[in-house]
C-alpha cells in the first residue's frame, strides 16, 4: 500500500466515523485540524476537491450541530490555507 492509498483510506474512514451519530471530538478535530490537511495533500487533492469534500461531509452529517457547522465552515476556509 502506498502513501496516497493510505491517506485516502484515512480520509474515508474519518468521514465514515464523522457521519456516525455517535461521533467523537476526535472525528471533528481531524477535519478541522492538521489531520485532514496533511492527508488530503498526500492523497493529491486540489483546493476545489478539498472544499467540495468538506462541504459534502458537513451536509451529509445526520445532525446539524455546532461541530458539523464547524467542519462545513472549515471547507469554506480551505482557500485561506491552500
């Protein structure tokens, strides 16, 4: 397994965990912190793909809570950090 494949798997597993109603703070922290930035760069995602992915994860979350809104907001702020 190469690094790109591993980074993609980490992102997809984190998204699956985040979309669970019993998500933890760690699931939220991944998308709003360095974890997603590092993995998305390793996976070769461009700016648009990062924004679209975070927006999709935020919209698909089962409960619209402050933590979900925080992840969606990070998606709109990715342009400031890319």
